[in-house]
């Protein structure tokens, strides 16, 4: 008789789950209640406030070796983290192109984290959710069935992926495999045409793709900050004559500084004629296809070869969700896919199915960010988002009307969307001190916790830039903000005129 060798008992075992699920549940419910209260009372707090030194110091402590428990770390979160937010849940956050997120986006983030789905690939429902969001996006932009796409962390990554596809496909047209031979096999310098209003992420993508900024032809935008199509045609002709390789045009649907909308149809026309790739950076306004008053101004987007856009901007989805679509799905796959043995596909089982997002970008492990988009769209319906976009534009027009009516202010650019650039004037101040005044006004209303505008430069002068990319903003918020700017400007102009300019 053979005897089974005894397996010795192992060491004590543990996991990250709570010892007492019921006690844990109570804490978790309290956290959820706190967060709902926090969102419901967003308007009642200062928009932003500085972080005191003693709070900052809490972030220099070493990694704890022993755990303090959930209650303790949650308390710390409330005291030191949640109390000092960027402020973008507040109705008077007008900075950058930030949105406030939504309560349902928050819940979806929790549900997705609970499932802990890795959306790199394989057969599970989270991937079908993302595939559906991609399908909805294709339909929104009039893209064909064979188009493909993938959600990204934002517009920057989406631009990188779109431009990588452009580089791959255009090199292929010259008989060069970028993946195998690299850029140096090209018979000339590739050229990517952008405007002076193109977002900085496009340049960063061009740099990261090894193209070098000498490949980036920056054409001055027209008076309304739109892509100058005549200048584009001239630049392409000159480049061809010089032996360069025109590859790609980057048009922008909603520029970051002013919200200008490039003439996409005219750009598509040039690209079709010249056999160039049209990449549309629609980070801000591509989703404004849902807004009846904006949609006609996006005509031509359906002709793009690739579109980058953000869901965390004008679809108000909680951070961070962007997307890139490529018209010819096979091109996106050819640019990125690589299947090692440990990711081998099967006809059946978990590794089956044709939804493998890792084939379409540089990421393998991926967050289940699609659930936020999917739940928000199903909860509210796409018409609601169209109305919110219109509402934001109307509030921007209201702010512009305030500025126009004020004798000591001026608008610095047209405001086709929800971005308004203006400045305060004072007859006692020269050009340099007028810039100081406007930058100081922005900091003052931020520090007083009233609103968060930002600064930028428009036509060579410092502007107060307001982007109302915020579903919580009401007319009253615009009025409160405007009054605060006027009050700050008066006080600060007196100080500057008296020779006491503030430190900026
Ligand atoms: C915001 C923005 C980007 C970058 O998007 P992220 O989501 O911040 O990475 C790119 N292009 C434009 C026009 C933008 O406004």
C-alpha cells in the first residue's frame, strides 16, 4: 500500500478583504453618503483654496509599514485631500477645459473598480461596453462600419495614437515599414501641417514619434484663429518642390485658447487632393456634434482619417477618458498590434472574441473607463448632453455681453463656443502693467475662492480666459464671477497705479 505523503500545513494566510464585512459595509456607506453630500453642496464651498504648509507636510511622511485601518486613512483623506481640490466640481470653475464630472460617473467608477476589469482584451462584458461606446462614437461622427477606436486617458494620448497611425500609413505609401525600418528609411522629411492654435499635445506627439519638430509645419491661423487653408496649400506645394514628404494635416475642432473651429471640410478637400492624412483634434468640440447649433460648424469631420476627442471635456465624464477613432480599422491594427504567446487568442474560452483593445494602442492593461461614458449616456440620453453644450455656449455669450457693456473691459477674441477671452483696462496703466493687472485679477478671484478662470495670451496680450465647460454653471454664477472681476480689477488697478504691483 502506497501512502500519500502528508502535505505540511502552510503559514498563516491573509488577504486584503475586511475581517468583518458588516462593519466595513457601514464605513463604506458613510463614505458614499459623504461624497454625495459633497457633490450636492459643491456650490457652497470656495472653488479653490491654497494648501497650508502643515497640510502639505503631511505628504512628506514615509511609506507606512503598519496599517492604520480604513477609518483612519479616510479621515486623513477628508482632512488633507478632499479639502483642497482643484475645484472643478464647483459651478464657478472655468479653468482650462475641465468639467465637473457627474454623480453617476462617480458611481460608475466605483462599480468598474469593483469589477476590476482589465480591458486590454479577452472575452468579457466590459470590453463589449467599450466596443459599444466606440460604435456610438463612430455613428456620431459619420464614420464607416470598418472604423476602429479605443478609449484613452485623454486627448493627448488620442492625438499620439492618431498621429502614429498617420505616420505608419503614410510611410507605407512610400514603401517603408515604420515598424521594421524606422523613420530613417523614408526618402525625405515627413511633414505634418498644424496651425498656430494647435494644442501642445500634437507637438509632444510629433516629438515622441521621433519625427522632430522640424517635421511640424506651423501655419499662422487667420484673424478668427482658424486654420488658413490657402497657407496650407502654399506650404504643401513648397514642401513638395523642396523634396519633403507631406504626410498629414491636423485640424482642430475647438481650439484650446479661443474655441475656434477649423474649416474641416476645406482641410478634408486639400487632404483628399494631396493624398494626406487628415487628423482631427476634436478634444474639446467633436462631441458638440450633439449640439444642433454647433454641428454644422463641424462639417467635414466625417471625412477625417482619424479623430481624437475627449469624453472628460464636453461630455462631462469623470476623469480621465479620451478616445481615438481611425477610419480604416485595419490601419490602426497594423500600426499597433503585436501578439506574444502569452496573449494567444482562442476560438473558445476567455481568450476568444475579436475585441482586443491592446491591438489598437500602446496600452495592454487598461482601466474600465468605458462604464462611466456608457452609464452617463444611458442615464441621461445624448440629447441632454447636446442641451448642456448649448447651455454652456449661452452662458459664455452672457459673459461676453457683460464684457461688451463694461466701458473698462474688452473682448480679445470671438467666442464661437464656450470660451471667452477678455481683459480689464485702466487708463493709468501701460501695456506691461495692463498685463500685470489681468493676471493679478485672475489670481485674486482664485484666492478669494470665488471662481477659477485662468490666464492666457491672445493677440500678444494677457487675457482672462473663461471656459464654461461645466454642467453646474448657472447664469447667476456668471454674474457673480463678473462682479468679482470688476471689484478685483478696481482695487488692483489702484494698487498698481500707486506703484505697488502685486507679486504674480
Ligand atoms: C485638452 C486638449 C487636448 C489634450 O487633451 P487631454 O485630455 O488633456 O490629454 C488636446 N487637444 C485640445 C484641442 C485640447 O483642448
